[in-house]
């Protein structure tokens, strides 16, 4: 997942530790209501590294639920696997799970210049709800806010 994120310097804002923490469970703390979806490509056998997963990861999505509201943190697809419906599969699954858990809405923000992601969200019926001026650093850019409401 981390390697895929490094392909996108403008969206690379999460640390290696963040990714490790997604899969760590602690008996002391209740698990956060975090959903991580991973898409693998079982037909890709190029990865011959020792300890590498048999089916390489080609995309992933992470979202967090607070009360009945979901926040989509990121959806990322490996460059070589884009435009083949992987983000669509991941978002469909998020929406399915959010609805199944009686979710109210999904919120997200995205860089203004990210036309591919904005087209993806529009296709799913997300509506623009506002702008956060200068929200993103390096390079500085406004964030466009989106919401998909279920009820
Ligand atoms: C945005 C992103 C996740 C799309 O993933 P994908 O698997 O290629 O998307 P899909 O194949 O499921 O495409 C679904 C829809 O998204 C839109 N879309 C995807 N790529 C697009 C592009 N390059 N230009 C315009 N629209 C695009 C289209 O509406 C498309 O529907 P269509 O195929 O009917 O035209 C991918 O480009 C990516 O990983 N970008 C870098 C990370 C990022 O910016 N993530 C979002 C912010 S966290």
C-alpha cells in the first residue's frame, strides 16, 4: 500500500507507521471503527520477492466511521491498474458496508485539481458541499468537500 502511495507524491501524506497501525489490534484499546479495503490482482505473478503476498495489491481504500457518518480518507489505485474499475469496486463495497451498518452519509475532501477522483465521486452521486481554502500543503491547494447522503 505504501509503495502505491509513493507513486502519487501529491497525495502521499500518510506515514509507513500509519499503514502498519491500520492492521494492528490492541487488547487495551477498543478498535477504531476503521474500514480498510484492499484489492488484489490474482493474475499478476510478476512479484517474486520473498515474503511478498501471492497476489499483489493493486488498490486500497480507507474510511472511518464516527457515529453514523463515514469519512473517506483515501482511495488509491496503482498506476498500471487504473481505468479498469478497481476504484469503482472499492467504493461500491464501502457504500454497501456503510448502508449495511445504517450509515447516514459519506464525507470526503479532495484536491481541486484532482479531476480523475472528482469525476469518480460525481459518478457515485457525491455532491459538492464547499471549499477549504489552502487545505493541502506541498503543493498548496484548496480542498473540495463532497458528501453522499443515504437518507
Ligand atoms: C482516482 C483513482 C482512485 C481512480 O481509480 P480507477 O480504478 O482508475 O477508477 P475506475 O476505473 O473505477 O473509474 C471510475 C470512474 O472514475 C473516473 N475516472 C477515473 N480515472 C479518470 C481519469 N483519468 N480522468 C477522468 N475521469 C476518471 C471516471 O468517471 C470513471 O468512470 P468511467 O470509466 O465510466 O469513465 C485513481 O486515478 C488514483 O488512484 N489516483 C491517485 C490517488 C488519488 O488521487 N485518490 C483520490 C484522492 S485520495
